[in-house]
C-alpha cells in the first residue's frame, strides 16, 4: 500500500531504536494520530503492544466517551489497556500551571508510572511533523535559542516518537486506507490557545508559500537538534573546568551554554535560568571582580586571586520562629513583628494561638492579594511585579502556621487582612543592603 511506504520514516525509526522489538506502551487519546500509532505498532513484528489512556476530566461526558471508545477498541482487538484520570483544573490551580501544562504533566506522570510498574521498555507517543512545526514556531515566538529550534525531541528518556517526521496528511490517508476509527476533540477546533491559532491560521499561510513548509520546518528542527548536541558537548568540557578562563576562552555561544550548565548543576536544574543569567556570569568573569546572585539561591563571586567561586546558599536558614517584639534575619533581610503600629509595615490579623515563622518562599506557596484574581502562586505574583527569580529567592515570608500571611514586596494575604475579631500585629521587612523598609 502506498501509505504504508510513506510511513517508512516511522519504520526506520523503530528499526534504529528497537532492532529486536520490545514491550511498548502507546499513549492513546482516541484521536486520529494516536489511533494510527496503536494500529501501526500492532502490525510491527517483534513488538508486544499495550495502550494507555488518560482522562483529564476537562470535557465532562465527552471525556468519558473518549475513554470508553479506546477501551472498547482495545477489548475488540485484544490489546492490553491501562487507564488513568486526574482533576486537571484542580492541579492547575494548586500548582499555578496553565490548563495545558497541568494536563500534560498529569498525563506524563501517569504514563511513566504505568510503564515502570508494568515493565514496559518504552512509551510511544503520536506526535507528528505538524506538531513539531508548531512547537518550533511557538519557541521562535518566545525568543528561543538553538535548543528550542530543535522542536520536540524524538527521544527523551524512555519516551519515543516514531511519527515525528510523518505528516498529519499521511496519517489521515493511513487511517482511511486501513479503516481506523477515531474520535474528535472539539476543543482542537477552537482558536483559544496559541497552538490552535498556529495550526488553523499560520501554518496554512506558510503552506501557501511552500506546500512543503511543515516537512521543511521539521527537517530543520532535526538538524538544529543535532547541532545542539554537539554544542552542549563542547560546553560540558568548558563547564567541567569551572574557571573564568575556560568560559572566556570558549566561543561565545559555547561559553553561554557552559555558564548555564554550571549554574544548573548547582541549582538542581535549569528551571528559571535563562540566557540573561548566562550573560551575567560571563560579564562577572570579564570584569574579574564582584558578585552576582542567581535563581534557586545560587551565587557567584570572583575572589581576590581572580578565581570564579560558585555556591548554593543553604536554605536550612528558612524557618525562624518570631513573635511580637522580636526581630529575625533571613539572608539580607530583617523582619520585625510588633503589637503596636509604628507607622509603617503591614498589618496582619491572626487567629488565636497562631505561631509565626519567617522563611524563604516555597514552590507550593500561594497568596490572595488585593487586586489579584483569586489565589495565585507566589512565583507568578513575583513575575507579574517584575521581581526576578534571583530576587524572589531571597525574599522573606511571614508564615501563620504553614501558610504565607505576608511577604516582602508583595504584601498581606487577604485571609490575614485586619479584622475586628482577631489580634492584629505589624510586620516590617528591612533589606539590610539597601537600608530601606519595604
């Protein structure tokens, strides 16, 4: 069949990564792409195939109908079936994620756990060339480097994507030739998300200019991903030396990557680290003196001998008990609590018997501030107010029990706003290096 030969990229991918076959778990939503993946894998010799479906509980009865569709198809075709579910909206609210982020995170957590618990060699997803092109364009809009130009990785950990060089049109033809049923997610037709707008409005225009636009973008992404691996390898050599000289002698693009690798190693990952932070570290090395602060309590300085010193501040400083009439220090900040209103600071009302502590912010912290739309993550509130991740990590939080009641530069949570039936105390946050009360 013609379409089978057009899936040669997928067959070549499987031959390369699974020359002896294996036990694979296919992520199946019930949509056209994932149903093609499941059908395609069932026809591959040497593979033991199962399906996994995650119900995001976002579309009510339609979500349940999709789950039932996949389950019944698997039953009819004797395919082992695993199902998971989660409250996506609740996850998004609790973690400060978008609905799309929360859905993706819940889905992958389920897939990884299912694969591990049941001894699968790999997880397969049905991302195709169109998905890859959309990702590259989204990354370009966000101002990506070469890592983002690489698009969706064909392999990440034990997750494999055999359709990444296959077009959506080819999969449609494959489904038609083989009579593969599928369900449609009506939200894919709504232009309420950036990816949908790209799919419906931008890519059609690009394909008018060049009918091979999607394939060409996907091919360029593969080349960028290969280049990225080489550059990362060169950067790792410079980062291993961990000296100013190594960073400055490397080509600029390699030096920036090495700087990010060094910072990420101390920070425990690249979360919140950007090209701006790499530039800060390189500039510090060029000056040959001074200090700089980075996200996740990472700090750098040049010592009197000109050596680069990187360290992570111990967050064991966090919990400091405080009560009215006392002052405690957290990093470069001092916090005082008084029962008297001395004319500045924040008024905080407390339930009877509440214990107070001063800590650094924690990733799960949320606050409800005046003028904000409900409870928001501290991370998002800081970003909205132009507080950098490095600055945020040093800010003190006054906790009532385990809950943030007030935070420097942000203010008081509305749950602790002054009330006539509660005791009120007054908290001041002093930043020592500036000599200011904030």
